[in-house]
C-alpha cells in the first residue's frame, strides 16, 4: 500500500509539473507571437497616420507660367505659394485623434503613446509636441523592452503628373509606452484560462492525495478496531470458558461458596461482554434526531453524583478518587435521560483508563455558570496527551497508543460518542492536555 501510494504521488506530481511547464512554454510562445503581431499592427497604423497627414497637406500647383517660377524649386516656391508645414496645419489634439483612430481600426484599443513632429530643415527643432513626449522619449531610449520608438519621415516629393508640390521635410516620432502591459492585456484571457486550469489540476491533485490518505487512515483505524474488538471479546469468553471447565471439577461441585464465586465471575464477564457489544451497536445505530425528541429536564449536579456512584467499584479497584466542586448556581438543562449520563460517564471512564500506574488517580469535576450556560470540567492527573493526539481524540475508532496496543481497553468510540451527544444537546466540548501531566475536558451546555 505504501509503495503504491508513493508511486501514485510521484506519477501525479510529474504529470502536474510537466503540464505546468508545457503551459508556461506555450504561454511564452504566445506572448512572443502576440508581441510581434502587436508591433506589426502598430507599424501599419502609424503608416496610415503618415499617409493621412501627407494627403491632407498636399496642395495643387496653380496655373502659372513656367518662366514665372524660380529655377530653384524648393524654398522660394514654397514661400511664393504660401505652403505650410504639417506642424502648422494640425493641432496636437487633431494628430492625437488621428493616431487613436488608426490604432482602433487595426484592433489596438487605447495604447499609451506620445508623439512629436520635428522639422529636419531647422536644426532638428521640435515643432509640435504632445504633453509628456520629452520624458517618455528619454525613458524609451533606455528601456527598449517596454518602450517602442518609431520615427517616420514626412516628405512628399514633387510629382509633375498629378500636380503635387514639394512639402517641407519633417518627421513624426511616436513613443509607445507600457508595451509589455499592452501585450499582456491583449492575451489576458489566455493567461487567466491557463492559471484557472492549472489551479483545477492542482486542486484535483490535492483532493486525490487527501482522499488516498483518508482511506489509508480509515483502513488502519478499522484494522486496529477489529484487533481491539477481537481482544476485548476474547478475554471474557476465555474467562467464562475456564469457569465452565472449573464447574466440572467434583470438588467444586460440592463447595457451595466456590460455585457462587464462579457464578459471579461468569455473570460479571457476561455483563462485560454485553456492555462491549452494546457500545458497538450504540455507536452504529446512534440516531441524533431521536435524542432530540426525548429530552427532559435534568439537573447536572444530580447526574454527576449518579455518575460518581456508578464508578465506585472502579475507583476502589484503582485506589482513585473523584472530587466534586459544584460551583454553578443554575444546573437545569434539557437532555436525554440515558445519553446524557453516558456522555459524562465516558469522560470519567477515559480519565480512569489513562491514569498513571505509580500515582493515585484524582479526578476533579467542577461546574460553573457563564452567561446562560453551565460549564462542566473533568480534570485528571493522568498521562496526558500530545497536541497531535488531542486533535484526533474525538475521531471514531481513534485510540491513543501508549506502547502496548492492548494495555488500554476500549474501541475508540467513547469520546466520539461523547462529542456527538454534546452537539445533540446544543453544547460544545474541548480538550486541553499536557503530556505527562493530565487532561482537562470542558463541556459547555445551554441552561434550560
């Protein structure tokens, strides 16, 4: 079982790691491809902006004789025709709008960008600049991974066939910031889907391992329970068998006192075996709803006194004592007349079972009131429990091991039954224990 569990864990872990690595590689490739696609779309959108600016700036040549025009076709012609540069024809808002529309037309929604139109004939001076262009441009020269800088020449050559004139030489500089964020946003749904399905796989892996561990724990607990039950039932059967064989002895048959002693032994062992069988059936057939229907008014102090009297023989046998401290002024509760007694008896029985061999057991039962509740504490000076044991002590079939598995009698059902009964009575139970010093059980129940 352990080898199979280890093998399953290793195989599932390798599959999980492999799946995550494949998804990571796939996402990395997707991001690379998407980054190239975004860059290509941006180039296309910017090219469309440049074409739009040039088309809007071109002027037809007026019908003037050629001899009137100067032989130098550049600056003098432009001066005479009154030509304006692109920076003079458009405002910052108009160019910003053109760039935004071009980006949206190419599927690029709301990129963060700055721009400038710079003249190439005037010592590179800036003619038209968006508000944060200078700072973004300076950062973009350093951080090339997250910033994209494109420089487009704005120059329309003279074409005599279609009547266009030469425009002043300018260039458009566009700085696009937060490229990584923009690319990640464009594939965000893919990343979220990959993370979601990875979490689904991890959750499935966790649930699988937890289920296997739970089943393994239940298997061990059931095996332990069967071993304990066999041992517990075998002991009284063996005692009865020996007693019956003793009755065949002629000396015993003639001795009335010995017959009475053997009869008492058989009866006691038979009662013990019946009690054990009843405990198992009680745990298997426990109906909480039936407990709730049969509640009556009970006085906790009277019940505790009855429980103490029921343990008189066990206390005498172990040289133990119970101290009762009834501090509570109100002790009336609604409870089942049988299960309520059994619930408290199990705590006293647990204290006696796990008492120290070299020290006389002292069990202190205290009651007190807190608001509209009564608190019942059962404190002993027994062997105590570790934190791990205390966290499992209410689990069905669980028994605290003390070396020899059979040195403490029971099936591991008593405290589980007690917790269910406390819950059925609308109460709470908690345990505080120190290994080697003792244990304190505290029950809180609402007053009637």
